[in-house]
């Protein structure tokens, strides 16, 4: 009875790790690239990756 539970926990940790360390950063990079392309269509100038990040925009306002 303990072995199936250990296997389930191990696979759960593996999947959570993959989501956290691989999928999430790839998703964030993709969203950032989409924001850059939208800015390019609006202004005609491709901004740097940091220029479309909300945290950087808020820091510039302070």
C-alpha cells in the first residue's frame, strides 16, 4: 500500500518541478515576446524585453 503512494508523490513532485522550472519560464518569455510585438505594431519600434515588463514600468514611474 505504501509503494503506490510513494510513486504518486514522486511523479507529483516531478511534474510540479517541470512546470515550475520549464513550463512557467517558457510561458513568461512567450507572453513578453507577444507584448513586444504589440508595442512594435503600435509604435513601429521594437522595444527591449525589459521595457514591456510591468515591474520595470512601475519602477520608472517612481
